[in-house]
């Protein structure tokens, strides 16, 4: 059933949407005179590209990381408790008031509003010039639909107090597909600096592949009834898209896993089909290292990164022990993005040394297991408190995938590490998955041959025999660790309710609450749209 809602998409909701040009374009009329040069069109489109930047750089990332089996959001005797903003997603007990689901969804609806305005200004949906805005509109709808289920289809400029319908998730999925198919013929097929971070042909194709591999999840009438055996009619379409991307010759895995995620990565990384650009000064918002770095690292000289941090860090993201166990393949470069046990310093080339990392004269050591302390009177119960001391700060292994630069901590902890959204490696493993799920194999590829392309470039042993879906999920865990896709994968593979970390210890109900596969709508968003019904269970 559709719910009648009113969306207030005023300028105030456009926080975080920034342009990337200072060109002075004289547009006399939005409606009667369209931009008539490539520069003018690009100036219009630039405003539609980056509505996701702030969210991806912090709150969206928190939500994906903690709600998956990758991380536990620990606290230190109220330090980093923050009203449960990390613990509740970790325990699958998130509430409609949590910061992790607040504000950033309205950034995306604001981005959609901007897209709709630009589409009108460029001549409408059938105008080839409007294709990038169509693709971005589809992408923003995708993110919202993936997170919250039923969403309004915002396909035109919304009038003040206009009542619109909240559409079922399946209809939103079909709308996204329609927009992408319409946009594709008019999107640039280049993949270089000129299209980096923008919606080109390959970004739209990669988004379609992601949509199709999840098609049976997104079109299921009730998210709680989805199982991995639910038929997916789009598997062969997904494989065809993967083949097109593979055969384009524009992308490759590269020769180093870790370097892809280091500072100053960018268009030269041929594994990145679509990425969000960040810069510590001009394109701020990415602060991943802050929360992954040991709590007192700024009081060390140097810290384990090999330099002194000039600002404080959080240390509240502890990797779950069972997830650490995935990084067990001999020779696998991906093992090096996690540190634990006795800690040693990195050198200026970001390579690990044999120099112990010292805090107050003793070598730092992270425990694999995460032990919580409810306090002598139970005052910290449910807060995933580990204690406000060296032992507490050292619970859980740490991610060093998003390696920071010294200068980040002179600029509000903002990093210059671009965040990939769609990667060529994902296309290879998506094709492998589609074949494993019953799609028709093409080009002589098999799930094992596709997985072995990944294994070869990271230096891991080859897959022997036919991999299972569990093998593939494990490989995705290693390859896309800490990249915001794990929650999506766990739901598709039917593993989101599994026991991991401290989730079922603290919140045993989580194993049966399959409606938590989508998140609640934030209270403030509901208050602005009083006819919008909260998602079931919340």
C-alpha cells in the first residue's frame, strides 16, 4: 500500500552538495534558453555529482561498517558512547533517533531535487545533455532504496507542499533501471581524468550490475521473507553487463592492493570504475582513519603510521574476531590492511618495519577478542564498553586500509583518499556469483577462473575446484573489506542475522528480526512528513 507523504525539499536540505567548477556561465533563463555549450552544460551538471560526499565520508560509512560483521563500535566508559550511535547498529538494535540514519538521507533527496532541476534546464529527460543528471538521480534513489526500502519516486521538480506517493521498493528498483537505460546511450564512454568521479557510461553499467545481482532482494514483496533461493530473473542480464565492462579493456586490477586506497589515489587507479573524490583541503569530508586509529595514537611520537598525529583520534572501530579470520591466505597482500597482536611502526613508504610501536615505554598490543565491561554496577551495560585504559583501548584489531597522511591532521582530519563505489574487482566477482546462482557462463569464464584473477593479483593461493557461495562471500569479504558493501552482501547471501561479534550476546533478539534488513526512517524526517509510516518493526 502506498503512503501519502509531503516532502519538504527546500534549499536547507541541500547541505553537502557542492559544485566542482567556478566557471561563470550566463544562463538567462532556466526554461526558455537552454545552455548551448559543452562548458555551460558541464557547469550545470557539476552541482548534481557530489550530494553523497559528506555521507560516504562519515555517517553512511558508520552505518554500513557497524551493521555488518566487519566492525564492533566499542566505547570507553562513555567516551565514544555518543547515545549509542555506534553500538546500536553493531547490535542490530538501531532506533529511529540514531545519528547514523539522520540528516544524510536528506542530503540525497536534496541531490535528487538538484538533478530534477538540471534535467528541466537541459531540456528534459529525452535530452542527451541531461543523461548524467538522470544517472545521478538513479544512483541517489538506489542508495536510499537499498537502505530504507520503500521510497518516494522523485521524478520531477517537487512543488511546495506537493503530496507524492511513497512507492514500493520493487517499483523504485524498476524506476532506477528505467533511468539508467534511458541515460546510457548519451553518457560518455571515456574513463579518464575528465570523467573521474562523474556518471559516465561505465558507472551506469556498474550500477545496473549491482541492481541486477540484488534484483530478487529489492523486488521481494517483504524484505523479511527474502531467502538466497528466491529466483532472480536478471542473472543473465547481470552477466552480460559484466562482460561488456570486462571486454572494454578500460579497467584492470592493477598490481598492488593496498596502494589503491592510499592518499592521492585517483583516476590512475584502473580498478576504480566510479569513485568519490576527496581532498583534505578542497573536497573535504572523508575521515575514515580517525575512527580506525588507536584511541591514544596522537600521544605517541611517532604513532604506528610512522609520524606524529597532530589531532586526536577515536579508536572506536574494532574488527570482529571472526572477520579477522578471513585474512588467512598465505602471501595475500590483503592481510596487511589489518594490524593486531604486537604492533610495529610503518616507515615513510607505508611498509611495516620491525620497530615496535611504543606507548609509555611499552609495545602496544591489540587483542583479537573483544571483551566488554559492564562496570561494577552495570552502569555501562549495553554500551559495548571496553574500559578507559590501555587494555580497553586495545580491544580488537584495527584497519589500516585507509592509510592517512600527516597533513590530514592539520586539516580537521580530512583525508585525500578517494573512496571507490564501483570497482572492476567487484565486476569479476559479481559475474562469478551470477554464474554460481544459475546464470549462463560466458566467454569461457567459470567462478573459479574469475576468483583466481583476484587471487593472482593479491598474491594469494589459487582456488582449487568449484567454489561455493560461502567461498565467494568470504572472498568478497577479503577484497571489499571496509568499502561499504558488506551489509549489502550479507543480506543477499542470507547471512545478515547470523551470529558474530557481540551482537547475539547483548541482543539475542537480533537473530529473528529479519525486518532489520532495512533501516528505520529517522524521527526528524518523519516529523517533516507526518503521513509517512515508519518501516515495520521500528
